[in-house]
């Protein structure tokens, strides 16, 4: 299981809402157009397949930042908002 920060910039309100609603099913909304998701490799692939159907690649931008457990320990969160998702306690490969 990996931790992903997923950010998007989608100018169309209708498409942006569809992407937002889909991402809510996979992770935590932490800031405007930013989600934190803990996903297995199969769940990440599933999410990407669903997002491809909702995105216009000539107008929209999505970025996926996978973070290791080592990197997650260095995350700083200032101010209001939900806490950062917990570091996975174990990984089975």
C-alpha cells in the first residue's frame, strides 16, 4: 500500500466535480483540489482507469505523488484542516 497525494486543476466545473466525487471514494479531501489516498497497487490502477474516463487531457491536469513511509514521517501540516493520513503500519509485498 502506498500513500499518494493527488492534485488536480480542472477548469470545467462539471468535470472537476466528477473527479472530486470519485476521489472522495478513494481518499481524504485535504485542500481544494488535493486528496491524500492510501491505495494498493490494484486500487491505484482502478482509480486511474476511472479518472481517465472523466478527464479531458487537452484541458485538465492531474498529478499523482507517491510517498514512501520514510517520506511520510517528514510531512508537516500547519493550520486548519484534517490531519495527514496515518503511515501504513506494515506492508506485505
